[in-house]
């Protein structure tokens, strides 16, 4: 049976808008994790490199405008709201405004395509926390599913890879190595990703499956999956190899051209433009390696169309379009986890 909804909520991570926002934002992100202030100051410099402003809010507003246009073209009267986990507009304030506007039931689109604690369960927690802050007047909130292998997402990434290949020197294109990156997470967190019955590692499996599908669509028979943007104490194991270390390894094998595709990211936010466009590209240049970075899909018209298809799965009972064989979950109401013990949060280091 098709579901009903009065609105759509785009739920994201959030980012600072001004230099004075940077440290309060980072304190929100790391609250309860005992991250040393020295580490926060080091990360803050990444934001100050770009004027103390993350592009993420602006990119999300562009996605919202594109989704609104798609909704209008489809004749769907569904107002779109915007809320964040870590910076304004905070999701609690947005859900409060939705309730004041008379919204009784809304669909929630997260700007993460993945399973795992950070990619999925934390969004369920955001929903539950926001509804708890608003109280009895809060609307019912139904999170849309994980979309890591949606045909439109894969097609947008594959076209971006082909565009990046064309940016390499002509004499190196045929031997370029295709490298996919996604945000690293603690190995323990990946080990508990997904419903317990699946045995964990859902996040890394989904990333690898999306990479496989994209490589196939872009005409690559082989590829690498690596990780980026790790944080936390050095003694805590995270998914490896890191992108910069991997460039060193590739250079040692005589590879002199790479195409890097940030498969784990919807938009060109700070992790992409700092870790790839600055650190990774600089290291490639030092190694004499031709480097091209594929774009992310958020600005591609197909991304807004993807959102509409996910909406139609609920409002019109449309069949879900999926390309891969790795399972996906993520669609529950009011912040309920996908399963008991699903994506249990990692234990914080002492």
C-alpha cells in the first residue's frame, strides 16, 4: 500500500558558514568523543583554508532546488525542508517548523547512500532526537532507503569518471588506474555495519559494490577501493589503505596516471576538496603522476531524479530500482533502527 506524506526533509551533516562557526561546529561533530583540542584545531585549518566556510550547505540547497523542480514537473505538491545534524539549520529546529506548518507525515532523504553507523543509523538517531525535542506535535518521519546502487547514481558517477579520463594527458589515458575513495570508518564500526544476521561489514561491501558497478559502466575491467578522511587516535584501526598511501604504492609499481572517483560522497564538500583536490593531488604531482578527480553526482540532474524515484517508491508504490547484489536497508519510521543491534555504534576510545 502506498504511503502518504505532506513534505520531504533533506537531512544532512551540516557545515560552518563563517570562520567563527568552525570550532563550534567541530565541537558539535565530536561531542562525547574525547577528541583532543589539538586535533580540532588541525581540522579547523582545513576549513580556514577555504575561508572558514564549508560548501556543503550551499550544495544541499542546490540539490533541494533541483528536487523542487522535479516535484513541480511531476505535479507533486510536496514542500521540501532542510535540516542538519551538526550545524544550522539544525534538524530539531526544522522539525519544529514542520510541525508548526501543519506537517503530519514526511519522507526523509539523507545525503548518505550507505549503511553503517555514520551512513545510516546516525540519521535514524537524528530523526528520533528531533522528534523527541518537538514532542507530541512532531510529524511522523519515514527515512528513505539506502541508494548506493541506484542506476541513476551509478550512471552519474560513471559519466564523471569518463569525463575525468578525458582530462588526463592523451598519452597516459589508456594506462590510467581507476581508484575509488570513500570516507574511512573504524574497522570495529564496519564490523558491526548492517543487521547482525548479515555478519557485518555492510558499509565496505556496499562501497565495493558501487565501485564495481561504476567501473563496469565506465568501461574499466579493474579498479581499486581505498579510503580517506580518517580521524581519531592513531592506535584505533580504520579502514585502509589511505588514498595518499595508495598513490605512493601505485607509483612504486610504475603507474603514472590515476583517475580518482569519490564514490562515497554525494557532493564536493570539504573532505573531497581538501583530501583529494589538495592533499592527494599534491602528492600525485610530487610523484610525477597525472591526476584527475571525477565529479560527485549532487549537481547532476539525475540525482534529483533519483530522489523523486525514492519518493515514488512510497507515494506510488513504485518498484525499487537496484543494480547490485549487496543488500540495502535504511527505510524505517521515526528513527527506529533497521533491526535489533543493527549498525551498533563503535565503542569510543578512552
